[in-house]
C-alpha cells in the first residue's frame, strides 16, 4: 500500500496499487451512546438532539456531535484546513452487543462554504483498507487532491478513520512474525508454515489490540457510518467510496438503503465475495491484458526502449530464462550474479504495469532482457490492516498446497504472459490460516435505493473491471462509467479528471 505523503502516524507497509496520496491528522474527543438496532428515521428534538426511531417503536436519543478544533499535524506535514473540525463518536465494539464496550471513531468535517446552497453531507472512504479517511475532510480544500470549489460549496465533507485504523485506535500486531512467513510457498511444508505463521500473526493482533481486532469487518464499519449519520442529525447521506471504500458503500446500501441520497463507487471491488481462484483470475487477466496494451504502444512509439521487439514475446522469454535459472538482475556493465526467479518477475510486472509509466516499464523490461541497466524491485506482501479487514470480508481459504498449486496453474493458463497478479496473490496468501474466519454477507434490508454510479478503469489491476460490472449489477438501478486507461482511483485531477466531473455531476443531482 502506498504510504500517503502526510502520514506521520502510520506504520511502514509494502507498496500497493490501491491507495493514492491522502493526508491524516489528529482528533478531539466526544462520547456517543448508540443502539445497534436499525433506525428507520432520525428526527431532531427541541433540544437539538437526534431521536432515532426503531422499527419496534422505541426511541434512542443520540447526542449531536460536539465539534472541536483539529490539532496541528506533525512537521513537516501541512496542517489541516482551517475550516476542518474534529470529534470522536462512540460506537459499540461489537454491534451484536449494543450495550457492551464502546470504541471511538475519529470523525472530521469540512463545512459547506455556501450554506445557502448546501445540499447535505458527503461522507467518504478512501479504501486501502487501512487508509485513514478523515483526511478527505481535513484536507478537503487541498488544491491538488481535494474537492473542487463547487463541491465544497454544496456539501459538508465528512471523513472518518475506520475502526482499528489511524486515530480510531490503530490496531497493533507482532510485525516480527511477518519476516518469517513464506512469500510464495513452494511445497506442502511451506504452505503449512505459511498457514501456521499467519494464524500466529492473527493471534498476536488479538493479544495486542484486544477484541477490536476481530471486529474490523466491513459490516461493522458500515454500521459505524450510520452511527455518524445519526450523530450528525442527518436523515440521509451522500457517499463516495474509492477502492475498498466501494465495498463499504455497498455494505451500507445493503444495510441502510433508505438512508442514502446518492452512492458513487470509484474503482469498485467485487461485492459477490469471489473465492480465491476467481479473485486471482480477474486480477491476473487484467494484468495480462495491460501487458498486451503496453506491447501495442511499444510497436508504434519511438520512446519505447524495446521498439522493434515483440514485447509480449520478450516477456515470455524472460519467464523461460527465469524458469531455467538463467535470468539475472541487470547491472550497469551487464548481468550481475543475482538470479531472478519467475515469482520476482510476476511481482515486478504487476507493480510496473499498474503503477509505472509506459516508458519506464519498457526501459526496465529492456534492462532485464539485455542484462544492462537497472530494475527497481518492489517488496511484496500484504500489510496487517488489510488482513484484519479483507480476511473477514472475503473467503479466500484454500484447502491445502495441492489445491493452491492447481489454482495457480489455472490462473497462469488464463494469464500466460504474466502468470499472476502479485497483489491479488499476496492478499489471498495473507488469509490462509487466519484464525478470525470470514463474516457472512448480511441480508439486504428493504428500502428504496437511489440510482447508483459505479466508475472504473478498463485496466485497473487493483479493482478489475469484471468486479465493477458485478458491483453495478448488484443494484436495482446503476450506471457503470468506464475510462479506457490503465489506472486506479479515477476521482482525481489530471488524466482521469473526466471521471471526477462525471461523479461530481451525479453527486450534485443523482436522479439526473
């Protein structure tokens, strides 16, 4: 996962395709008593409190959020916007036990700059999982990564750090265990060692973080989102989710359909809980197609370091040399003595094709091919927060090493020129042996949903287009907007700004 540029409190983690730059900050404190029951409506009282009416007819009083100033960021990071306000909302640790222990959810707000034209609140989540979503409000008016002035005029921007992340009690685990976990188990003994150490890592999270580590799933976060809505005194919210944030948006829509005014899902995850094989195939085929797209560019553009070569055939030869044990890390004067295996090559291709520029990726492939030059190798692995979340939301469990090898064989047949998507495989392997099992998918509550907007790149290696199509099909009425680009997280200025305009237009008027 990419470490955002303003993250003084975040632990180190391996790079990822899924998180663009975002910023974090600090919090103030507020207590909130809230029932876990589903609320049918939120009504303000004369005292200013919100009364949540349950289906049983009873009511629960929810104190409104008491906003306070946001402390300055640690140097050299920039301070939050002067318009930002901060608070902490208290929610049940375990939503099935609403009267049990409470935890704090750090929330930030950037108030609409034109109150007379204010539409409502726009809640957001930047994905990861593991990114502190409060940054979306703390830096909402940032000229590079913030919202447009028109959006800032129309909405109160609400961001929050999901439970167990950032200022919402950052989860802690014994990270020294990770160093011993096999990155790519090569035999049955290695696969069992991976499972055992993953289980030990999960247990260390429970020991160091406590029961919160077992309640960081998407359904729990979606219920936290509705607690924030109730504390704000809003009957409905608009929501924009990016990457894993789209999963949270889908969960919120499933649980609380009548409380959504608009739902925009940018770079969408597969909501249908794919098994390990489908998850790997979708990501790997997308990576393979992205290599072919690079090869087509290379045939026509003189800037390609392999102009005149069949880039797909070059990559196939690199894999053949890696399998034979003859591929070497390039150096300034020729090949070095360091061998490069096929797994390293798949790792390189996933991150270079997903994050690197075309010219730089071709240049590094040329270095591997000729033996002269430099390749920037990216460390693999899934950070612990991702495991705490994704291993509860998805069921990637694989029976044994034999099934694992069979799955990899079929994945390589589907994506023969890259073999597999490294990020997808890291995620799948990170869940093997995890001692906190996947949560069941919650039933869909009854209620009207607004039209939904799903946006995705055609070549998104982190959230492939097939998953976005399934996301769009999961709603009664949804539009899928695509851009023919290699990208992830379309809602940004620059090359995918068209998507930002489309999403803003929808959020301002979801019914068109």
